[in-house]
C-alpha cells in the first residue's frame, strides 16, 4: 500500500512581521522546501498565523502602528524611509504569493485556539518562538502546540530559539508547564537544548536552523543576476544599529579597495556609500553571495555567508547568543567579536566549514525524519 504522506502545518515568526525580516522569511521558505523533499506525497503548508505582538501592526501604515506600539525610534526610522519600506513590503508579499504555500485561513492567538486545523502534524519551526523577551515577558502557547485542538496531532518543535534564555523564576515555571505538550523537541542553540534538558524532564536535541538544511545550490532559484559591478563589502545591521560596526566596515573596505553597500533603512548614509533600503528576498541573497566581505550582526546573514563561502565578520548584539553559538559549533569563533576587540583574521578555510555543515545538516535532517516517523 502506497503512503499518502502527511498533512503538515508549520508555525513560526515568518510572514507576519513588522520589520520585514529576511531571515524570518527564508527559514520558513527553506523549511518548506525540506518538508517537500521528506514528505513529497503529503501537504506542507505554512499556517498564516499573526502573533499577538504584531496583531495590531498595519504594514500600510507602519509609522502610525509603531507610534501606537510606543516604538518611537522605529517610527522615526520608517518615516524617513517610508517609500523604500513600502517597496520592500511589496516585494515580500510577492515572494510569499509566488514562492510559499500558505494556508487559506488566517489566524490570531485567540482564533487559532478554537480553529479546526486540518493537519495530521503540526511543527513549530525556528527563530525566537520560545523567547520571553520577544513576547514582552510571556510566552505564546501557540508555539508550544499547547491548545486542546492540537492534542490529537503529531506535535514537533524544530529548532526553537529562546533568545538569551534568561528566564525569570515565574517565566521558567510557565515554560516547564508548556514544554510538556510537544512530542519531540529540538533547539537551534546548544545552550537552549541544555536548558530544556536541565530544567525539565524533556529530552531536547541541538539542530541546525532551517536555512542550513539546504545547500547553496538549493538557493540558486532565488538568486538574481549580480547587479553590483565593483568588488564590495556588504554591511547589514538589522537591529540595534551600532556606529562602531559601521566605522569598522568603512575602514576595512578602504584598506581592501572595496565599495561599501549597506542594506538598511538609514537612507541618509547614502552621502558616504550606497544604501539599499528596498531589497527583496532575492536581492538580499544575491548581495551576500557576491560580496567580497560581509560585516553583520545578523544570524541569518552569517548563515548565508557560510553557505555561499563568503568572508565575513559577525558582531555581538543584545538580543541573543545565537550567532556566537553556531560559530563556536563550527570552529569559527574567531569571526565573532565585539567592536572594541576587532582583529582582521586570515581567510576562512571553507573546505573544513563545509564538512562541519554537512555533518550538522545530516544530523538535523535525520532527527526531523525520526520525529515525523513512518508516515512519510
């Protein structure tokens, strides 16, 4: 008898974000490609879920939305780059519509708990879905698959992140109760998996972020023709902009005779170098792939730099140790630094990095197949 495959619905922080996050879109796109390979005869959908932290955000009126959310710095930044933001939003919507299989139903925190979810398996995948900081000191039960209407389904957590993982006592108490619901648990950071094992009675495995489950050739379908003619350094600081990283990048580029290209809403930087504020997903990937060097505080920009075998420098940020963790795991700790102790490093030996990535990828894919079981 032929297997029909599973009906899999995935949940994450992805297609509904306020800041048009490249990594959020790409980890969900990549995970769907992986499920299409593992579960080719089934149905693999991204559930159109709007977390409560962005439920009242309107991308057509981003400035007003940020003001209502008391995020005044974001409101000022977007007001100064309103039209590039809208162009970027249009490109994101086009990517979702043309490249991703999304559920016909749209859900919020209150409606998903009561919905009839026509799936045999639910997977919460990647990013800071288990970060209490992101959810303003609380957790979203959706990302633990904790609602009664989810209990008759296979429930998997793939590559969940806790951010820094610094929970208060009350947060840890709630976390312990919620983590009992999934059938299988894996975490994106090694320290997050360790917290689960030590603080609860649940086993947890360290696995790769979904973007690393694919190889560089799997992203060829998303790449555009190189549109920057001169050798360049790519600068990308998505949150907590740090002028010190900016200065380090400018100095490095001058020393190595590179143009500086910055992906940023800081359009006023155009007086010293080229700024691209309206890049879509495809342009983001293309800019990384063709760079001579990448300076970034973005976890996913680091992941794609490694996949495309680009020289990069990663810098500390306030929102987590995720980049430090993956670079330590892959023996690339020397590419991670603070702004005050930056030192130029020898070129990365990508034959060794690729071997490490292949091992990590196979380990992670094998765990996911086992978690899904014999139905695929």
